């Protein structure tokens, strides 16, 4: 049995052997995992034991942002071979579902997603995964970058939902990992510049180092005042709410230009108030994001082309033997941390 990082119950992690199904079907590949990123959802399961209706009721392997090497292929797989370096899309829909047929498989009610109870994640030496959701990495894209494709895909989904026009001015509320990914995706999608607003100056310093990004510390300058100054009072063409904070959601109409777009990316813990009349008065288009669909190949292409550099967002790489300490650090929520990754031992 493989030694894995197991969430036994709320607040209790262990490194131990656990039985996992590693049978390779005709359309599957088996992958030796190399790098896994720690996501906020992993930390939330660790600290709270649940996210909404998904409750940890049995030991579960964590992790869903991963890259590795193919070590076995099913008989029906043609586009991958042993030795290929890959990253894996962690959500697997039912291809026969109505949502999947419509191309919106991310909202398929039957989807199984790594490290979402009761599905085991990928902080384990080997995983078996459908080849259709396994993507070859270009030679010059590192495993660490490959493991960043999953969070970047959320930013890509947000940028696509916004329907960005070349030269748009964007605004992102929240400089957490997803806010940063969304800002970079918005730039890659055609925004001339993106303002990123947050309370944490260390995070703003990290994302503010990218060309095309302007930062707003809302402890000093309100977001509405900053976007008004940047657009001569007109407002942002597209606004991405990535914080999940109730005051930010309520203040959205003050940020977008008339006829602009608001994209809800962050997920509030509880229901929040929304200024519907404020949205209506500017005829703002409201979009929502849940994970992603059909963007992994686009995300990899942007990284490979050098259009998006995610390496500065990797705050630390920790060996698997120290993965519990890595989760404890992630749970601290240090303002200078963006993405902590775990590197698996060589098989």
C-alpha cells in the first residue's frame, strides 16, 4: 500500500499507508506523482472538516493540483506514452450527462473531483487517471508549473466568462492565489491593465511585480476611488470578485462601468447581500465561475509560450516527508505566501 498524506478527520493529518485502487483500465494512465500544490480547499478540509455539503466522514487522501510522469498506459490510450511528463485535470464528469454534452462538465452533478469527499486526492506516489483528462507538458514546462495549471485554469475560466475585449481595463478584488491567477489570465486574455485590490501588502507586492498589474491597498485607498482615478470616473470594463468577502460583493456596482461585466469567482462561506438595483442601474452583466471546463490545453499553451509566468507565485517547495508541516504553514495564511508545493519522493 502506498504511503499517502491522509486527512483522518478535522485537524488530524497523517503520513501512512492506505489502500487505493490503482487498476489501470483501457482508457486510463498510471502516473508517478512528482509535484502537488496545496489548495485553499485542501486546507479548509483540514481545518474545518467540510466545505458546504462535502463533509469528511472517512480518511481521505488530500491534493488535487498535480503533475507527474506516465508509467503505464491502458490498451486504448493513443496520445500518451510511458515517460511523458503530464499534468492532470482533477474533475472527472460522466461523459453521458446532460451537462457534459453541453460542454459545461464542471457543473455536472455526477463529477468526481480529487480530494472532495469521498474521492481520494493525489498526495500519494501513484495515481490512476483517465487519459482524456491527462495533458502532456511541453519539455520546457516544469513539473512545478504543471502543478500550477489547475489553479490557473480557474483564472482562465473567469477570463473567458468575462468576454474580455482587447484593451479592457480589469479589476480584481482579492490577491489570494486565485485572484492572482485571474489577474494574469485577464492580461493574457486582452486586458490592457488590471488593478488588483487587497488588504495584504506583501501579496500586492508579489502580483504588482508583473507588467500590466497595478495594485491597490484598500487599507489606504478604497477600491472604488482607485478605479475611478484610473478610468477618469468611468469604471472597469470587467470586475472579478475573488475574495468572497461580503463587503466586496455589496460594493461591486461602484467599480464597473455602465454595461460592464462582473464575474463572481470567490465563494463566500455564507450567503451575502448584493446590491441588485446598483447592478441594474448600470445594466451590468453578472457571470459566475465554478471550477473550469475545456481550458487546460489553453492554460498549458499560454505557459509554454511564455505569455504567463507562474513561477514567481511558488512560495515554497517542501519534501513529501514534511507535508504535514507544509499544511500547517498553509493554514497560517502568511501574507507572503501564495502557493506552497509538495514534491514527492522519487519512486
